């Protein structure tokens, strides 16, 4: 009886170990389908990666910000602009809450937020996002560099 219990325990453990998928694998599948322009599959795996990160690490970390960004991009390609706006603004607010605003990812997040908010019809939100990006970009980029010039193009779009 003991051997049967141990065998069943070992089989169940191996089944769980072999059939679980990490968020990195889901994210790799998202990238694969994004490259193939299969946007519905891209959204599916972006949602799966976000759920796995939320379950493993919680919502207050930079990894979760990364998957929120991917969710926003996935919704954007499917022309779900309101959902894309929700996820990109959530990413920006999470980065602000974590006080991780002095890096290039925060600036990129706000640049993308300005584009998504414009597509969603929220020009005021787009202006706020690009102003936040401009404020932080002055600390990170040189005012005469190409990355700052790109930011000014986003400004012109708003």
C-alpha cells in the first residue's frame, strides 16, 4: 500500500511539474504570435502571462508592469483601444506607485500611452501622458538627442 501511495504521489508531482507553464513561456508564445500577426492568439498568451505573474509575484512589481504593457499592445493591435488605454495607464500608475519613474521604460510607457489615448479619443489623457514622459525624458536623454526628438514627435501628435 505504501508503494502504491508513493507511486501515485510521484506521478502526480511529475504531472504538475511537466504541465505547468511559466509566464516566460507564455510571453515567448505571445511574441511568436505577434511576429506572425495572429493578434487573437497574442492577446490570449498576454492574458495568460499576466495571470501567471499576478498569481506568482503579485501586482506591485516591474514584471507585472511588463505584462501590462504587453496586454495594452495586444489590445491595441485588435483595435480594443479602451482596454488598451486601461492597461497602459495602469502600467504607468504602477510604475509611479513603485517610484520607478527615472528610467527609459517609464518614458516609453508614457509615449505609448499618449498614442493609445489618442486612438481611444482621450486627448487630455494623451497630453498628460506625454507631459509626464517629457518631464522625465529631460533627466534621462539629452535635449538634442534623437530619443528626445522622437518624444517631441509624440508631443506633436497630441
